[in-house]
C-alpha cells in the first residue's frame, strides 16, 4: 500500500546509519587518541552533529515536512528560529529529566547536558523535520491513535526506542565491574545510540509487516 | 472451608517467617566453642635444642610491668593519622613522631560492632557473624582469653568504661566501674572514666588498666563524624592520653619501670557515623603502642597495616603470658625489637607453636598440609641457631643467622595465621532445606490461589478434606522417617535435629498438608486449563488491555527480583527503587496529560468532560486540572530532593549529602527552621481525618517532639552544657503517652464499628487515627533532618490520593504495587541500606534512661521499617475509605485485594532472596553482603507479618 514510502524510509534510514558510522570513523583520523570511551564527548557531539545534518538535509529533500502556507523569507526565518529554540528547550528538558533520574546536579553537568544534546538530536530533530515546530502536532502524534502517516508511526517507534535505550543504559551503572563504559554518561548515550540504530531497522520492518492493520485518518 | 484472603495471606506469612527463621539458623554457622581447655604455662614447648637439656622451658622476662589499654570506641584510623588528628590531637601526633611509639592501622573484621570486636581483641580469634545479634545481650566469654590468662597469672586488672566488658568478663577485674549511658549523652560517659584516672595512676597495686571510652561512638551515632562535638571530643581524648603518658613518665623517672600504653579502637565509623558494615572507615582503626622500651630507628612513615587479632598474642607474649588457645593472630614484630635475639626467636616460636596446635585441631588431616612444613623448618633452624648461641659463638654470623631464622618464622606465622583466618562455613543443609520448603510452599499457594483471592468474593477455599487423605499420611510418614534417618546418622550436627520433637512433627504435618493442598489446587485448575488449552490462556493475557503502567509495574517488580542475584545490585538496591519510582512518576505524568489533553480525541470522553463542566464551575475544573498536572512534577522534584538527603549504599555513600550539611554545627538554625516547618506541615496533613481529641493530642505531641529534639541538643534553643539534666526523657515519654492514647482512640472507634455495623464511617476514622498515631511515633523516632522524609511521605500520599489514584481510576492491585514501591523507596530515602551499619541503634535512648531490651528492639525495628509500614498502613486506610467510589469493588474487597497482593510481593522477594542466598552461600562476599541482607529480609517479613496480624485481629 505504501511501498513507495517504505522504500523511501529504508533508504533514508540507511543513509542516516551510514552517516553515524562515518561520524564515528572520521574523527578517529582527525583527533589524536580518539576513542569512544576515552574522548566520549567528542564522539557524542560528532555523532549528534552528523545525525542532525543528515536528517535535516534528507527530510528537506524528500519534502516530508508539512507544507508551509507562506513562502516569504521572513516566515521561513521565523520557522528556523523557532526550530532552534525548540531544540534548545528540548535539550533543557532532557537535562532536567536526567537530573530527576538522579544524575548529579552540579558535578559533571557538562556530561549530563551532552547526553541531553544527543537525546535531543536523536528525537527532537526528527520531530522538527517531520512535523515542523508545531506543538499541537507533536501532542497529536504522541497521544494514542494520533499517527496520521507512515512517517508519524516511524517517528513514534524511533523516539520510543531511543528513550528506552537510554533508560536501559542506566542499569549497568551501579555494577562494580569498573569497565570504561560504566562511566557517566557513556552507558546511557551508547544505550540511546543502540536504541536509535535498532529503531532505524525496526521501524520500516514493523510498518511493513503491520501494513494491514495500519489505517490512518485523513489529514 | 472458606477463608478471607487477608486472613489467608497472614497465615501464609506466619509460616514463611517460621521457614525463614529455620533457614537462618541453618545458614549462619553457629559458633563452635573450640574446646574448654585453656593454654597453660606448663604446656609450653621446649626451646628447640638438638640434644640439649638445660633450662629448656625458658620463658623470657616480661617486657612490660604495667599495661594501660586505652580503647576508644568507634575510633577511626584517620581521626589520628589524618588531617583531623593533627588538628585535634596535637599531643598524640607529637608522640607518634617520637621513636618510642609504634603506630599501626589495625583492620577490624565485619561485623564491626563492639562485642564481637572486644572478643576479637581479647581472644585473638574471629567471632562468627551471628554475634552481631548478641551485641546488645553479650554473654560471658568462655573461650580462652587474655583477661583470663592475666588473671590466672595473678595480674591485677582494673577496668573503667563500657559495661559490655563486665558482661563479657564477669569477676575478672580487681576494680571496675561499668558505664552504660544513653547514646545521646557523650559527656558523662567519658567523665565517669576520666575521674578515676588521677587516683589510679598514683597507685601502684595494679598491672593492667583498661579504659574504654564511649563518647566518640555516641557522637558518631547522634551527629556523625563531621560534627563539631567530635572535634572537641578528640581533643579531650588527646588530653587524657597526655595525662596518662606524663603520669607514667614521671613515675618511671624514679625507678626502672617499663610500661606499655596502648591506644586503640574497637571499630571505626562510617561516613554517616554508624558502624557494623565493612566500609573503609569502619574497618580501619588506629593502634598506637607507646613504651620507652621501643627504639624505633626508621623515621616515622605511613603506619603499617595489621589485623586486629594480632594485638592479643603480642600483649600475651610481652606480659609473659601464654597465648590464648584460639588466637589466630601473629605477633607484631616491631614490639620485640628491644629484646635479645634469643628472646625474639623464642617469642616467635611460642606463637608458631600455638598456631600449629590450632591448625592441627581444625584440620585433623594436617599431615598432608604443607602449611606446617614451613614452621617445622623454621623450628629446626632455630635449634641450630640455639646450638651456636650456647657455644658462645658471638660472631657476626650468629646475628645474621638469627635474623634469617626470624624471617623464616615470620613467614611461617603469616601462612598459618592466614590459613586459620579463612572462616569455615559448615552450613547446616538439612535445616536450610526445610526452611526453604517452608518458605517456597506458601508462596506457591499464594500464587496458585491468586485467581480466587482476587475475584469478587475475596475468599480462598481451603480444602480441609485433604487433611484426611491417604497422601497426607503417607507424606507425613515419609518425612518423619527421613528426619529420623538424617538425625540419627553419625556425624551430622544440625539445628533442626536439636529442636523438640513436637515442633518438628508440627512442621512435617504442615508441609505435607500444604503439599496436599497445593496438589488439590492444581488438579482443580489444570482440567480447566486443559479445556481452554494453553493458547487460550495466552489469548486471555493478550486480550487484557495492558496499559503502560501495568507493563512498568510488572517489569519493575520482575527486574527487582532478578537484580537480587547480583552483589552490587544488592549493595545499591536503593538505586533500583529510585529509578523505578522516577519512571513510575513519568508514566503517571503521561497518564495525567492524556486525561486532561485528550479533549479532541473521542466523543464519549468529551461528554464526560462536559458533564464535569456542568457539575462544577469552570474555574474549579481549571484549577484542578493544573494542580493534577503539577502533582507528578512536584513528586519528581520531591523524590530527587529526598534522594540527595541521605546517601546510602556502598559505592557512593561517601559523597556529601544534605543530611551532613544540615547536621553540621553551623547550620543548626536551618535545621531548626526546617524541622519546625516539617512538624507544622505534618500536623496539617494528618489532622484532617482525626477527631478533635486526637487533633489536640497530635498537636501537643508534635510540639513536645520539638522540645525533645531541643533538649537532646540537635535543634535550635541549644543548651551548650548540661543545663538540662533530663535529656528530654520527660518530653519523649509524654509523646509515647500521646501516641498510645491516639492508638487507643483509633482502636476504640474500630471496635465500636464492629458493634454496630451501620457505623462504617467510624471504622475508617479509627483506621486513620491509628495511622496518625504511627506518624506521631515516627516523627519522634526519626532524626531531625529525617522529618523532611516523613513530611514528604505524607505530602506524596495526600497528593497521590487526591489527584492520581482517585482521578485516574487505578484499580486496587495497581495502587497496592505503587504503595509497595513507594514503601521500599522511602525505606532507602530514610538512609537505610542493606548493610548493618545504617541501623540507628541510638533509638533506645529516646524516653528511656537505662537500656531496656524489649522496647529497644521494638523501637529500632519500627524506626528502620518506618517507610514500608507507613505505606502499608496508608494503603489499608485509603482502600477502606468509603469515598473511593471509583474502585470497581466495594472497599472491603479492595482491602482484601490490597493485603493479599502486599503479602504476595513481600513473600516473593523474601523467597527469591532466600533461594539466591542458598545458591551463593560460598560466595566470597557472603559475609559483607548476603548475611546482612538476609537478616534485613527476614526482619522485614517479620514486621509485615506482625502488621498484618494486628490488622486482622482488629478487623
């Protein structure tokens, strides 16, 4: 039914996954002593940057984002500004959530905030690309039976898996194995990353196998 | 026979407690009194000499004439060696630099509580773990010990200090003054020791003087290791040491008078000021040996680490006494450096001989052992050296060979002693299996009877006919014969065989009966299951609409039970509860959002919404909406705050927390303001449900709690010296009276409702009054900063009841699980952990001026399990209140479901833990992690059983 869209989704996800791999490999050549554990924050920001850039580019090219009524430059600029604002707010939101979960308030605030940036660029950026800076639409998509297209369903799955991955990533922290990846926030950001990657795979597959059950209301 | 499900659950819990007790008896190795024999001077080995004859049982002259042991309870190594030592104990620091002082860090073993540690110091062996329970009620030491040896040798011993010594060593002291003050008092206890010093030091009729100072321990328990009081106490101890040292020195000036002054601690202090566990601070104690005999050549450096048990053989040898028979320590080499080489070797030989005897006794097949080989070699070398020595060979070679022999001896000693220190856990598998069966069977019954108990009828059908069936008698016979077989077989010594026969038979009968009951339950369920097929059960499960909350509650409970299998998750169990709780709040938040923002979703809900609009004015709805939305956010912030109030666990326990900040001397005003605020808030949150009389009692009670805290010295109008002699005992007793009166009123109301059934409202009020009585009791028992925990607990209960449970139509089971989780989380918020050291044992002094065992145990248990108890009590009150028309069933059904589920959760955790402990009983961490956790679980089970019994009795 939506073969075309699913195919587009698969190729998009393949590109994003490839960009994540590239963002992991390239700094190894540029930054001395680069490793995911040792220079975790470098890896984290490079991956976030890559995901943001690639997502924005692809979704802009695909033209999935909702059609804008006006085409004036001012309107576009204000949309851009609002998107940036939302991104920043979502970073703050994730930071607060992580602190509420028990991250230290003052010590290692930079690490916590970096995790929040990663989570935002994995989830919020996609929301911004698919739905635009429109809170009403966001609430609609994330309430029950709110998806109105394949992309909405995909978004739901991706966000849920990413957050779940970060959540699961917190479990090994109290273990006394003294492994390098147990340092805050490595396990959580790796968990989020793994969740995101599995989302990239799972979402098209899930939609493909459940395409009979999926019915969307018209817009 | 139909039984109400709450009654059924409490019966099940009783049997589980029995099982747990049986299991514990089997699990903890009982102390085997090695032998009643005591070492004697005449059994000492001859000095090794090939073919020699003269003076073979030579014993060196005692090194010291007088020994003064100054034992400071809860003295941590860094109080002396760290920065605070330099600041607060200048004289001691000065002494440490002089060559006549040897300083060590003595490692204490877990459990780091006083009585086992004193035993270790005097007998030189390692007491078994269960001694921690005997800490408060210490029987006399029957093993061979230093004090007995000294007494037998005619030494005169004087003792001043903690009266535990007098219980441990009755009639051993020439002169004594046992002191036992309330924990809140830390001045009198020490003054009572110090006041004897001047006269005693002038006298000359004693040989050993033991001083046991309690003040630092008391300060630690009440104020923690960073308090201002501790600093002044340390400098007081410094002054005492100076006094003793200068008195001894001035005496020595007259005549030759070698003395030994020992400064040591029995155990350390954790960063919260408590002890019992195995953290760095708790096991490291200072040991200073001061004597003019010592001529330390090497400059002062970092103190060496030794074991606490090494002190006993060292003291024994240096006093010319035989080493106590069960001692596993080896002598501290530095002490004997002043003696001649011959004496030094003789000392080492004596120690080695004693250790080898002990080894032979413990491992009868020692001949195959290589551990003794080293010692025998050293002894032979010693013999050769003696020969040279007796030939008056005074060359350099003699000294060189002597040094070599000494080294050989020391190595042999350390091998033997470390072999002896490994505790042999002879576990009593037979009792453990019975206990395990007794715990697991009721759990299975609970699970199998769940569909019945959670139905509308809330009753479980007990098949009494099973009691008279053939399988029952057969099983009884089988088990009884197994029991006889096991117990009569030769070399088994187990607890279960030593209990009375009627008890054993009762347990056997119960096990067979419950097996029959389980079988009948299963046969009743199975045909049903077969008819519907396995798949239909799955379908039934999948057809039920699982909300996110259900999934979280299920997965969370399961993951907690799974996490019990990991040592570090047991140590950091609080992290799991906090994590799950935060997630729970986020899901609740999402539910609330879904409820209030779903306007545009479905037509049905819209109608409901409009109905609401018609009933209430619009502003009220709006206010309610925003309040409901703010509730989960507030709760999240609240939990985050509480989490940083008390750091618990092991890995991060050392991090500074709010409690430390609040309890430091400069923040007394903040703490006072905070606790005033909390007390006022507690009053307003609790008084709503009470009758007028209870309200007045509650207000008076809370007021006098403040007075009590002020009198004790932790809150603002703060008496600097002992103006207030009563120590708040009067105030605390007044609160107890008020608590009892509120509890009495509550019970009266409940009994009234039993008499005239129509008056169901008074029953509910009775329940709430009992609840408020408990709150009053806990606010007395909690430390001042923990009033914040209590206050938050009440606030969360009120808010959740008001905006979440009632509004979101949660059912009784969901509410029960949420209550259980919150109960667990509050247990840790309060500062508890799975290590013994966090138990606040200073509770007994609230309202009592002398130690009374029964109230002390009850109060300590209540204080420790305050969180789970408060939430269980709130659950019952909340479910039984009539106003909750939102519940599917009537309130009595809901209460039945709640109790049943709570019991199920508790027994599931306890049973899972007992299974894990059985599997891991040879794990190296057993002592520090599994034992305390097992004790905690058993105690928790007992408390919940007690609560459910009381509840059922009142009903």
